[in-house]
C-alpha cells in the first residue's frame, strides 16, 4: 500500500533506529479514530491515509497475521495486539460507543477500565510483557492519576531459519566496524543464500524463515557510503521494489549475531512530521473519542520501544507503542452577549421562511 510506504519513508530518513512503523501506525490509528477537524486532517496527512482506509488496512492485516490454525505458520509466530486502558477514576469520562466499536472491530482492541494508580502501571506493563513474548517487560514507568487513557499496540515475532546455522561450522569471530570507526569483536553467522539485492550504491540479501512466509533482509551500503547517506536516498516504494525484485542468485553472507533494544519518545518527531494539534491541550479535537468529559483530551506522550535478537536458531523481535491521552483545556465558556432595550429601538415581525419583515416599527418613547 502506497500510504504505508510513504509513512515508512519518515522512519528511513536520517538513519532510522530500531523502529516499527507498523506498531506506531496501529497506535496512531486508534487515536486517529477519535479525532475530528484539523486534528484528524493533520493525522491523515502525516500518515498518508484516510481514517477509514487505515482502519480497514489494520483490520485486514491483523486478521491475516494472527492465524493460529495454519500448519505452515507453526514454526513462526507473528502477533499483533491492541488495547485501550481507560481511567475509571474520572467519573465524567465515557468513551463514545462508536469509538469503542470501531477500535474493537478494526484493531481487535481490548477495553480495560481501571483507576490510574501504581496497579494500573503494573497491569499495562504486564499486558505489554505478555504480548511481546517477554522481550519488552514494560513501556511506562508511571502514569498521571488524572490521565484519561492509554492506547497501546504490541507486536511480537519469533521465527526459526529455514536453514539454521551450525555452531560448529557456520559461526566465526571477526571485527565489526562501527559508525565512529571503532571496531568490536562479534560472532558472525555464515552461509550461502539465494536471494541477492543490488542497488546503485548498496547490496544485500534476504534469508527465509522456516515457514517461507517471512524472511530476514539486510542491505549494506558500498564502502565509502554512510548508512545515513544511503537511507536519505531510500524511499518506501524503492525499498519494496528492491525486496520484490531480488535476484535469484547465490550470495555468500556474513550476518552478525546481535541483540538490541531501543526506546524513543515520538512526540517531537511526529510534531515535525505535521501532527501538531493532537498534542495541544488547546487545539486537540478528539471529540469522537469521549463523551461527557469536562476537559478536552489531547496526546501528551507517545512512547515507542523495540527489541530484537538474531542468533543461530532464528530471530525474535518485538515492538510496543503507547499513547498517553490526558485532559487538556476545559471547553471554552462563551460569555453571553448583552442587548438591553433600555433606549430607543427598532422592532420587526418577520417571516422566518423568507426572513421578510411583515411588520416594522420603532420605539423611541415608552
């Protein structure tokens, strides 16, 4: 889908770290479902996709991913989970029924109501731990007792190589040159694969997992080309093309074993991308999300965490995105105008269908 590719561009520009655009899009999709007006239009423009289309996309993706009865998927697991945590301590806070129905229908989201205290932090983090196979034990350290909601997406992948590496023959130690030119001692997994990727100034490969439905892909820039320079030239569309049209040619690979985790706050990057009103206590419009709230909701934080482990047996990866929704500015109270007929005035009787006065007069003395 072109819109998804366009959103991936933002994570490629400038040397994206270990991000999951799918996780971020899913969490923002749940928030976008409750938006209106300029808040909605900014989110749609940044995500590159309309609210309804994104909802349908996420629904189809989840339905086609969380498959438990496919025998070919037993060796690989890829799951996506969504949840909305609602502060039950705010008596005036009620989720709009259309909103809850939509995120249940399209994101398979569970709705959990509980007071936002230390137990809430523990329960949210427990849900994250369960839905990332323990790779990401927690996503929040605390939560404001006056916060309204916490929207969370979690995804987990666990795949075994179609052709596993043998520790005796396929693993060797060598140096890895870091971006700052320092060198590290690492273990490399070596093999010959059959899918070669060639770009103008980069080369790569992909290696299947055992169900052949998923694969690990990697691209390394040519010597003298920095990763940032290469990523600046790469778009989502081009990346998809490189992967789709990989050549069926032999390629010797050296894949370092690595285990990384990463955490980032996405408020400023998303604001730079064009989503500004959603983060403003005065301008945010999430009136499709809640009813009866004394204060208008706005997004205060977007937390994104990832983890990956690549080894001889396969690859495990997980990502989580949490969006904290807080009460913003109280609805503006408009002072009534004052019109006192305490001096000479004009009066009329009018036809309200045509707004034609059929009787008109003036009072200059009573």
